[in-house]
């Protein structure tokens, strides 16, 4: 199997603190959708920071697309992230003062590679944004509006469109559904799956809501994955 | 380009604070430029109080003192000079015109100047402008005619044909009036913005006539008094005057003649070049003028600090904006660049708006300033000095912008992709 993301013997500690993450092995395959269950305090945010190259691992390796992130300079990691990863956050994903479409186009403004992908597939960055937004059920009328004039459900779909534009290989979603109600939650996920599949992107979905897990190809728990925490738990017990 | 677009959209989103900040910077810029303009124009206008006169001659004292009483009508002469000294130089071969000046009387706080018709012809001010009569005519042969400066006529509401009484001495409240010899207003001069506006002009004969029966500074009593009609029949050639102005046929002769006058054997005289004495006088006032400039520089600094405060205060609320930008691929230097652009843009907008305010102010105020203070404010493009000041303001804003930029840079490195609210 062709793996997109590999963690090997990864360890991370904030300066002067005990090790927060100790992940011996982790693989994400291309095109896979993975549910990663992580309660708050499980080192979830730090892990996402490491995957995005915002932080550097204390030991071990983070390999994305065969590239060892730890070996890249911080500028190169920023560029690499912009080129290959799309993010969806819990809430307030959008710049309120830009229009919906401008928000979606943002990654292509910072990554030439993603702009090139968008143009290749749709003819122009603008057309790519329009097409993605239409697929995610946002009408042309809504696309010119200010991003903060839309409902939270709509905003999360805009965030998904933004994560997917220019076909990044990996989409990382950090609790994107926690602000949505149960009905829209699943609809949102189906749209997200569909678009990830269409773009050929892998999806790493982090959430504490176990009920969503069956919808994914695979499900993992960060607590089980992370030995640093396992020891913690043993100590407590 | 998209970074500019982002920065502008973000500013537009905070337009109320942004407008206030720009307005504060603009006001400070307007103040600085206005002070600069008025300062340089005041200097020019001061220097052009008198023009075309090559030498000012009076009794020996100091150059500034002589200039003050003869041109600015401030203070008093230490002593008079003899009429034949004046005649001696008026008839000098290098002299093309000579204006006698006789001072010492006043009318309701305004100085009275005794002179002759040459004054109306050859006294120049500003950039060589001659005196112009707004109404009436210059005084003629009758000794009891007076020509008013524009401000005198306006402030005291005098019209042609009105009779006025001069007072002896220059105190605002004069105890001794020349009430036996009233003067008739025959002309009013157009406004010049110089001390001429605050002067009443009479002929030397008139000056002599009102003092004809005076002895040792006291008016004659009873039968010794000489009536106005009687004085008209007397010889009214003055015996002494206060000072005189000389116009020479060539500028080259100025220094030679100045030396000659200063060495005059008849009596101790002092000849000065008005330009040089004006420079000397201006340098006395230079400190106040510089202080004004420094104060307005500090006002600009205050404006810029206000801007800095506004940007720094916005940083915390904009952590989310920064984190979102980082997540879509913006690098920390993008974030820093945004903030530097922001402060530069605010300063640029402030400077432009300030310039607009300045020109608006000039258009509104120039008529009033010209009429009342003789300050001519041209609607000219900023000069090199002003461009340097404006450039300095922008540079200062750019440097100040580095502080929030640096903080945002650190902040975005620390926050990474986590969105803090």
C-alpha cells in the first residue's frame, strides 16, 4: 500500500516538560479516510502541529509524501504544508472580511502548486472555487457574500471547499462537526467524503465524537496510539 | 498583490478605528505643514515689510533699534537728525530718491508719520509692490491733510472728509492733544499687511505746523498760541526729522554711501541696509519659531504613536485571522509584512488626507491671513523641505510598523495553527 503519512518513533515534549507524545508507528494510506479519536488533553493539537510542520519532533520522523518534515527548514515546512495539506478547524475558519469565494481561493494565493492544480482541473482558480462550492451545496448567490454572513453549517462547508481546493494530498479536519447539529453533521461528512474522493485526498479526521467513527475507512484512538499517555494512565491507576 | 488586497480588506473591516487613526495622523500632518508654511511665509513677509529701499538712515543708535522705529513703528528714536543732513543726502549724486520720516505723534494708539509725496511714489513693500490708494488722494499742499493706513481707517471707521485730532507723544492715552489743529482725511491706502496699515500719514509741513507754538515739549499758553490759519502762512520747513530712507541709482553704491553716511561730519548718523537688519531682527525671533516647529513635530509623533497603539491593540483580536492565514499557507513573514504594510498604509493615508486638509485650510484662510496679517500663503505643491518632512513621517511609520510586525511574527510562530479566541 502506498502510504501518504508515516510517523516513526515520534516523540515530542514542550521545553522543560514531560514527553507529551510517544507514537512508535502510525501510517495513513493515500485516499484513506481515518477517524482519530482524541479527547482534549490527549496531545491532539500538538500532533496536528507536528503533522503540519509547525512544530518539529523531538525525536523520530514525520514523513509526508516521502519527505522528512524534520529535515526541512521552517520556511520549507511552511511551503510544504501550504502545498500538500488542507485544514478544516472546529469553528471560525474563515476571514470574516473576505467574500465566500475569496476565502476558498486563499490557499491558491499562497501556494503556486495548488493554484496550478486548480487551473489544470477547472481552468482557473475562480472556477475551481465555484465548482467546489456548488458541489458542497453553496449557491452562486451565496458565494459573493461576506463569509461571516452565513450560518455555521455553511461556513464549515466553505472551510471544506477551502481545504480541498488545488487538490492537496491530505486534508486534516480538527473537530469540524462539533459546532454542527446531528442532522447536518452526517450530511457534512458525506459531502466531505465525496469531495475528498473526487480530489484523491486522504482525510485525517480528529474528533472526540465516537458516533461518527463507523462512517470512516478506519478508526484509531490517539490514547491507544500514544504511549506517553498510556504510561500516564497507568500511573494514575 | 493578494497580500495588499488582504491587508486592505482587513483594514476596511476595522474602518471606524482606522478612520480615526488616519484622521489623527492627518491632523498632526496638517498642523506640521501649516506651521512650516506660516513660518516660512512669515519670514518672507517679514523680510518684505520694506522693499526697494537701499539704506535707512537715522541718528546713531543700533541697527535693530533704527529698523524698529523707522519701519515697524515700534519704540522711539533716541534723537532726531537735522533737516540739512537729510537735504545733504537727498541731493547726493548717487541717490535717486529720499523719503524723510518724522515720528513722535499718535492718534488713538496709531503712530503718525510725517513725510512727503515721495513716500507714496517710492515706498515699496512685499515683492516690490508700491503703495496704492484705496480711496481719495495723497496729501497735497495744505498742511492739515491726513492719509490713513487701511487698518486705521477700518478700525476707527473713518471716512474721507472726516476731521481728526492728533495727540502729542505715542502713549495710547494722550493727555496732550493737538486739538487746535484738526486734520482732514483725504485718502485711505490699500491694505499692505505691513506696519503702513497702522500708520496715519501727514506732510512734514503738517507735523511742523502742529508743533509750531511748542517750546521744550510743552504747548504755548494764551496769546502765544498760533492758530491753524496763521500757521499756514508761516514757513513750515522742518528743522529736524527722525530718519530717512534712501533709494540709490545703483546697488553697487550702497556700501560706499553707507560708509560715507556713517562717517558724516555734520552729526552722528547711522545708515543700515534694511535686509541685513531684518535678518538680525528675525534671528532674535527665531527661537520662538523653532519652538513652534519642534512642538508640531511632537504632535506628529503623538499621532504616529496613536496609530501604533491602535495596531498593537488590534493584534490580540486578530490572532484568529493570523492563524487562519497560517493554515492556508501564509508564512510568518507574510503576517509581519501585512502589519508593516498596514502601518505604512495608515501613515500614507494620513499624510495624503493631511495634505488635502492643508490645502483646504489654505483656500479657506488665505484671504483672511493676507488681509489681516499680510501673510501670503500660496497654493503651491509641497517644496523639497516639506517632501522630506513627509518622507520622514512615512519612514517613521514604517519603522514603528516593525514593532507590531515583530510581535505578530512571534505570536504566529507560537500559536501555530491553533486558533485562540
